[in-house]
C-alpha cells in the first residue's frame, strides 16, 4: 500500500522528485536543512514534504552528491511537480506555504530569485 498525503500534511510544502541518485542527494540535503521531513516514496518518484517552508541549498546537495550541482537547472530537471510557492536562485531553492491559506501546487514552474 502506498502512503498518500493527508490532512496531517495540509500545511506541508516541497518538491516531487524523479527517483535516482541526484534525487537522493537532494532529499539528504533537505533532511539536513529542515525538521520534520515527510517522504512518500512511489518508486519512480518521491514526494518530499516539510511543514510551512522547505529549503535546499546548492552547497548541501553538492556535499551529498559529491560533484557540482547547478541551480536552478539541475533541480528543475528532476522536479516533476511541487507543492507551495517555489523560489529559486543559483544558491538556494525554497517552497513556502501560501500565507493566504492556500498551499498552491505547481508542475515545474518557478520564480527566479
């Protein structure tokens, strides 16, 4: 049985990542930088959720990946969707809960930062 997000995760945000070694490094970096990370592993993709705000840095991903990681391109290349408002720069990506009460969803669209 596959776990799915519930009302418990209603205020959670984060990416949906295509499974693989790069996604594993991004997930490890997210776990390093955020508390209360929830994962829903669906085999070919992993939904990553964090309460209110999820952040990941290029530096943290590179530490786990063992090679350079270019943001936003490498992140967007494995992110098939996301929940929340997504902002990205060359050094950091973040997903935030919409303060107006709606978490928002996306399918790879981003705001530069």
